[in-house]
C-alpha cells in the first residue's frame, strides 16, 4: 500500500473510531436517562402498597425499562468491540506509514 493510500485509510479509520465513540456516548447518555427514570419510579413505588394495581404497573414499567437498558448495554459492547478492532487496524496502518516514511528517507539519503 502506498503512502497516500495508507494515509487515506488512516484518516478513514480515525473518523470511524470517532463515530463509534460518539455512538457510545449517546448510548451511555440514554442509559443514564433510563437509570434516572427507574430511580424515580422506585421512589414513587416506595410510597404505594406492594400489591396495589399502581405498584404492579410501576413494577412492570421498571422491568420494561430494564430490558431496554440491557439491549443498550449489548449495543454498547458491540460498539466497543468494533472500536477495539479499529484501534488495532489503526496501529497496523500506522506501522505501514512509518515503514513508507523510512523507505522514502533511505531513498533520498
């Protein structure tokens, strides 16, 4: 791979890594919002009778929110795996770029 192609690949990988990190931040923000909602629902349910219809409805809603949180957590793990692969590929491309630079200096020296 030539220097220009390696540099273009490096830039593309860096952009993809940044995109994955941004997606991860959005997921973490959504998970934090869900945690705040669940906390508020637990506070409300603490003031209700445990077997009342309202308390049971709140428990069902909490369970649904926790399911959504688990899906977001799985999505976050997928994104983190992709990011780690990109970081590895960036390191490989960086080595290729360094070798191209060394060869260019040996040619001109």
